[in-house]
């Protein structure tokens, strides 16, 4: 990892003035100013669709600005490309990974910057350098593994390593902790502190207030493509940032939900999965309440609800839905039984990004007579129903013929939620429902859950965000290493008790 010391730390490393960017029918950036100093972490904060992604794409050379000036290290830059950005020391780590799945980690690290001698690849030298960088970063990552064999967390590590392989002056991190465990997040924070001490500037995009409090020197708030204000992180409050971001005062982040638990709708007994990620789990979920499942990334909580829906295979145990055994679960059969699943990875599993919003929202109901007859789609009925649902969910903008890939993270989540309103459903499985979406969109998702529960549905929420799962759930299971470590209700449902269940498990393992 190569870093340069800035000889002029008093001057901005990056200075943008009046940056604008238009896409078809959309003004994504409207005369935005931004400066980043060497050795500071500058947070970009805003709702989905505020212009953050467009701005970091401009900085990294992916999109040329329509107007405005771009200075880097005092030099005016024009016609920036990703290759030139990398050459001058601008390294982005995007939320949507740029790795080639069929290549190994080390091949991805050196893609486009291979080490050669007389036209011959220096494979041993590249492998040695890749391993040295990964060791320096403290990542548990095998450089010889193919990317498509890695977990999402390890792919995130590979992306960060790739960004830090060459000369780095400005590092851009877009929601970097979304796929990382607490330990890996801690290592990333240590790396950030080291980079700051070496005068590397950082642009950091996050919706997580705790991360902003832990890392930020300054925060720039964007709204509707405009620069609203830049604040010192130390003197700004969470409420102030959220109000600037949304343009309105938000008193409560989590709604008050009137839980009225009734009959058991989902009953899991001694469930063990084929890959060993879940072992001998017992769990139940009732109508009229939110059942939470907390745990660190990789603890098995996501695999558990995927098994209920029929995505992950089980080797033993029983799943009952509304009292009846549910053998050989499969997504199509689950939908017919009234079970909906909302995956954490909206890009890979949740949506067909190249297809219209309308098709994405209706894809789970094409077996219903209201939408199709004799294998022929009733397009007028589909269009009318999906338009009505998206209006209820306040999709912005409301054009249901736009490609899902053109939407912000919050609006993509709304398209997935819209499927729940197209057919009769009683069980809702949410996997990391707020990952990658802003505070305003989170509120809308929480209100959606509140309406489901108060209408008598059984809702299971899996989340790595402790404040979220504690506030939403009526009963909370804590998972650790594939097993249920605790079940908490009422006054027992505290952050301290959740964390102590992890430590108790660690102590038991050490004694054994």
C-alpha cells in the first residue's frame, strides 16, 4: 500500500466547484461544491437519490460533469477517466462490486496493472505482493481463491485491497461495512486511522449514524442533487444531520408498534442446514408481532430464514406453517402458502435491474388469474395494479416503466415491498431490510412493517443493526455460530443482554 505525504496540508486535496450532472429527465447534481483535505475523513450524507453516488462517480472519473471545476492537489483536472483517476491516486470502493467473479482475488487485484518482464507475467511477484497487502490490512482473505467462491464480506475485503494496491491519495468508500462483521469493521476502522495519519483523504458514504460519529471529521449533506451544508462532525447532532438530509424534523426513528401476538404461524424445530450454517435451531413466530433475529454477519441468521422460504437446503428438522408440516420448501410453493421473502442483496437476488419497475413488482403474481389467463399476461390489469401499489409506497419518481437499475437503494426496496401488496400473504421474512438505504427510506420500511403486523401478519426481521432489531421486535432471538444463543422478551430485550449472550458463548467455548 503506497501513500504520499501531502506537502501542502493546508490546501484541499480535492476541490469541486459548481459540479452539475444531468441524465435523461433527471438533474442528479445541481452546482455542488465539495472539498476534501489530506488526512481527513469527509462523510457524504443524504437520502437515496440525493446525488451521493453520482458525485463519487464524478470524482472517480466514471461520469464526466456537465459543468463545474475539478481540482486535485492544486491542479485543475479535465476529461478525467477511471484509469487517470487511479493514476493520480483516486481509488474508489463502490457498493456494487467491480470484481470479475471467474478470476482469483490476486488476478482481480492486478487486473489492468499486471507486473510483467519482457512480456511475461511475473505471477510469483504478484502473488507475493498481494499476500503482503492482505497481511498488512489484516484481512482473512486467500488471494488464490476465486471471487465467485467468496462470501460477500470477503468480496468486500477484496475490493478494499484492490483500491489500496497502488498509490493512494484519496480513498472513496461507499457503504463499506454493509457486508462486514464487527471484527472486520474494527479492522477497517483501524486501517482508516492509519491512512489518515499518512495524509490520505477519504470520502465516506454511510447512512449509519454510529459510524459517522466514530469516523467523520466533516459531513457534507446533499439533498435533491444540491449541496445543503458542510458541518464539523464534532459539533453537529444526529437530529441536525437528519433534518438537513430530509428537509423535515424527524422526532422518532422507530414507530411505536401495537404488537398483539396471536397464533403461531411459523414453527421451526431442530433445524440443521446442509452447509452447517444453522444447527439444531428451534424458533417460532406468531401473527400480530415482529419476531427479531439478531447476530453478527455470518452467524447463520440469514440462512435460517432463507431455509424457511426454501432457498437453503436442510438436512434435518421440521418447519411448520400455520400448524402444518412444510416439507421440501421452495420459493414458488412458499408464495402459494402466503410466505414472502425480502433478500438483503437487492441487486443479486431481489431485482432484475434491466427490467421495468412494473415487471419487478408483478413477477410474484403471474400465476394468479387477476394477472394472467391461459398463460397470457393481462397487461392493463398489471399496469393499473402496480401503479396503484407504487403510489401507496410513494415511489419517487412514480414512473413504473423505468428500469429498476435506475433507482436509488430506497426506491429499489419499495419495489420489492410492492410485491407483498399484490397477493394474500401472512408471513413476511425480512433480511437486513435497511441495508444501504437512508433514514427517510428506513422510516417508510418500518411503517410498512407496522401496518403488516397491526393487520395480523407474522413478521420476522433479521438484522445486524442492534438498535433496529431491538426497537422493532416484540420477541428477539440472538444467534451465534449457527445456534440460538438467547431468546429475549420484555425488559430482557436490551443491547447489553444481546452482547452478553455473545460473550457467554465465547467463554463457554474457551472453557470447553
